[in-house]
C-alpha cells in the first residue's frame, strides 16, 4: 500500500541526510515525480508515479462510497502525496 511505503521512505530519509536531500532536490526537476519515484525504487521502496497521483483520489472515492449516495459532497481537490511527503520531510529532522 502506498501510504505504508511512503511512511517507510520518510523514516529512511529522516535517518539518512543524503537520501533526504536527494528526495527534496527532485522539486527542481523537470520530471519531479518520476525522479522521486526512481530514487525511492533504487532504495527498495515500491512507489510509483501512478500510485502517488491516485492516492488522494482513492480517499475521495472511498468517502463517496461510504455514504451509499447520501448527501456528502465530493472533495474539491485531494492532497498531492508527493508535495505532502516533501513538506513533511522538510519540516522533520
């Protein structure tokens, strides 16, 4: 599951300053998410661009299904897992 892999990667990056910097530096890349995933996969984490993009959408879809059509509104947007991960990583030591 993508959340589990992202948590594992976060813990690894917090313990390894070089990995942390590599991941953060992907923000400046032309293919940021692909580069992020390549680094993660090279380190043994099963994280793909498709999973990152769909993780927020999956949560929104689950919310809508959970009410069986009752008056809940769809989430206007969903969290960007890539940006959320990097923000968390930057703010942790």
